[in-house]
C-alpha cells in the first residue's frame, strides 16, 4: 500500500509541478493567433508568472515592460485574477484584473499617472486644449460588453488648465467617483486655486445618459474675456457665478 501511495503522490506532485511551470510563450502565441488586434513581443516566464517586453492593443495603446501574476486560487471560483504592472504612455500602471466566465470584467486598485495633454491627444475631449498632471487611483472599475463602465475612486488633475480663446488656470481639480443604483458613474467635482472655482456633480446612467450640474465662480484675477467665455455655455447668476446644467447621451458626443 505504501508503494502505491508513494507512486500516486509522486505523480500528482509531478503533474502539479508541470502545470505550475507551463511556459507562457506558446500559450501567448495561441492567443495572438485568435486576436489579431493584439500584438505581444518577447514573452518570458511561466503562464502564471511572466512578462512581456511590449503589448500593443489595436496598435493605439502600447504597454511596455509588462509583468503579470495569476492567482490560482481564484480559478476555483471560475474567475481569472491577474496582478499586472506595466509602463503606459511612459508612466507606471498597476492593478488587478478579474474576468469571470460570463465575460464580466472588473479591475481593482488601478493606479497610474499621465500628462493631461497626452490624454487629450489619445481621446477626443469635448473641450479645448488641456494641460496639467493627472493621477488616477481607482478602487474598482467594472464593465460588461456594450455597457457603461462603473467606477469608484479618485482622479486628481493638478496644475490644471484649459485653453479655448485664452488659458484658464483651474488649480488642482479633484474628482471623487462613486456608484449608485442605475448610475454606474457619479462624480463630485471640486478644485482649489486657479482663475475659476468649480463645484458640482456629474453622472452617467446605465443607458449612457449623462447629467451635469456645475457651478463656476471666477476669482478676482479672472479676466473679462474669461468671464465672457463662461457665458457661452453657462448661465450667469446674480452672485457672479455661472451655472451649467446639461444632459444628453454620450453616444451623441461620440464617446461611446
């Protein structure tokens, strides 16, 4: 009996060892063949803990020095949990990505920084030229295919400015994100310093409908041209502030 026990134990240990040491490269090659939008270069390590020199998504988004670690225990619950670190747009990016077999995707502890001008070049923003430094610290980010992503966490935009006819200094802007029923994105927006004080709320619903309720108060140093620019999209108030209330659908803005 002892010999049989030792043989079975040895075989199980060998199988477990082989599974843990599956090389990442051949598996990644199979994935690349099925997803032409994905380009992966110089893969090393194992499937469970490996790295790639570069990963490109649709040739637009390039992640360099990518490393990953898969949590095996999550596979018991039919989930793929991956700890990721990479360099995106010359800035560090880290977080955890969780995918279940219903194709629900959730990210946790997403942290990165980027230049606001570079962000403006990557996506079409419904505003003029932006500048400053953006730091992102998201507790959760989840989405389903065709749906609106939901998020909670904090986005900070330091030394913020927007240039349309002239440059408006916005100081340090803080956006606190939270989730609510039927509204996956709720943003409390405020700032400190700058030519304009900003305070208000923005939200996005399940059907991509958005609502804005923002107050802009020019400082004593704000120019008359800046105040005139605010009148173009916000309603002046008797106390000198400007109120922007707007609603619509993100698809109309080309953002979905």
